């Protein structure tokens, strides 16, 4: 799933190519992907793209006074079309055309079909209103330093209402660098552990953003080639050499290092038995 680094770098690339261009049309290629009714896509036509931005995992295109939001969810990708096209590739959701290239095609791979787009009126934050603080914000620093969240750290970091923009991949890497079990809670951490969590969150995301800024065009099908531990269970921990382990759930898995994060304890697979804390 595209997270903060992927979406931020993508917003920058779209802006470099298209800020100043005028919106021509949106061609819906999937009925369910558009999440709003009024204003409609036709209300964007003729408006200049003044800015691109990101909030959480949402790509934002500002066409004053309206905003176009794109959320790629788990399997969504954005393709730069360097020449006009009228085809409907498999998994295509919507095509955006401007008065210059590139066009933007939103596609979805896999079976979840949760990617979508919104057209928001001035003053309407739509789904952005429910998002928690950005990891770079002082509000997030306050949450980590003094918060009393009793949920598991892995869940807290991925909950968009509590922290915006982090998903499965970077939460694994953050907790590995912080040397914290994914099943600890914020309330169980001492001051030094909280500082490690805050620093690790920001450093992991900053480093990943620098890597993502080396890409060109849209987003490729396969992401996460620079994850440190996520999806690398069975390989040696890059810090201590211990075999990385996983806890599997129905729709995702958590990767961790027993030596670095859990004091040598192996966390049981949730599909098979009770979780060993």
C-alpha cells in the first residue's frame, strides 16, 4: 500500500509536470470508485491545477476552489500517460486529462477494490476530516511523548484516525528500529522508549521519502523494495542476524526480530494460537 513516502513523492512529481495545466475531463472507468456526488467531475473542467499536496495517504490536486482527492488503498497505482489514450486497461478506475501531458490513469491491482477519488467543494474536508496527526507534526510528538493509548503499537501506528499516513510496511520498520515489540502499548513505554519510537518514526519515513524521490513517473506495481524488515520473515535481521519472524493475520502479517524487539520471545501466529506477549 502506498504510504506517506510514496504518496508525498508522487504528489511532488505530479506537481512538477502539471501545476499550471488546466483540467479537461475525468473519464470514470469504474462506477464505484467515485465517492462524491456534488460537486461532480464536470465542475473541475477548465480549472487550473494550482497545487499538489498530500494528507495522510491521500493525494490532493487543488483546482481552486475545488479539490480532487485520490486514495490508492492497498492495490491502487497511478500511471502517467505520456500520450492520449482511450483504452480501458484491466483494473482501471478513472482517467484524468489536462491540457498538456501527462494524463493520469488510476488503476487497481488485486481484489480488494478500495481505491477511490473524491471531488470536494471549498471548505469541505471530506475523508480528510477524520485523519489523525501527521508523524512530522507537534501533535504527533505530543501523542507519543505523553499519550495514554492502550492499544498495540502496530495497530496504533496503522490507525488513520490516530496517526495519518503509516501502513503495514513502515510500521514494521519503525518498530524494528525502535526495538519495540509490535504488541507493546504506548502506556507501557518509559520515556526513553517513547523517544526511540518518535525518532524512529520520523527517521524511517524521511529516509524512505528520499528513496521515493528518485522515482520518475507514477507508481510501479510493486512497492516496498526498500523496506528494512517488512515482508522479510525468514531472512537475517539486518542489525543482529537473528532470523526475522512473522505473525500472520487474515489479511496481513507483522514482521519482527525476536532478539531486537521481544527479548527473545517468539510471538505465536494469530491464525494458530493465542498471542504470546
